[in-house]
C-alpha cells in the first residue's frame, strides 16, 4: 500500500483542531478514537487518543512536561510500540493531530515512510 502520512502539530490553541477537522472532512483518516470535545473546545480536538497517550507516556517516563522536554530518550520497547501503532493506523491517507508531537518530530520522521508535517 502506498500510504501517505500527514502529521498535524503546533502550539495549543493555534488552530490545529480546526485544521484537523477540515482535513478529516476532506478524507484524511486522523483516527477513529478521538479525544472528546470539552468546554474549552466544544467542536472537538480531533486528537487520536492512541498517539496522545503514547506521547504522554514517553514524557512521563522521561520525567518531562510539554513545557520542559529537552533530551527525551526512547528505548527499544518504545520503538516497537510506535511501529505497532503506525501499522494499526496506516490507511491510504492517514495521520494524526497532537500538539505534543512537536516534541517528537525527530522520533517519528525516520520510522514513517516520507511523512508530511503540517506545522
């Protein structure tokens, strides 16, 4: 399959949810299990919970936060989990949106075949 991956990321409250919702309407599969809307974003976040939880787990394991995240380390189990996650999500045109992804661009880039980044 010649799948194309689009990774949507940016600062919180910068329009990434609007962009992800538009791309979803255009046919990009950004996930089936998306973060539910809440009072500060009543139309929805359009964040794939699997990627969101993966990023949160890595940050917690490294004792980092989204505000202080230099030197994030990954082990072989993290890499295996990431590859499994990619294999489960891959469609013709697919991707995800998560503001935390900004901290993981160097991690995802070599393990996804020609990813496109929308920053």
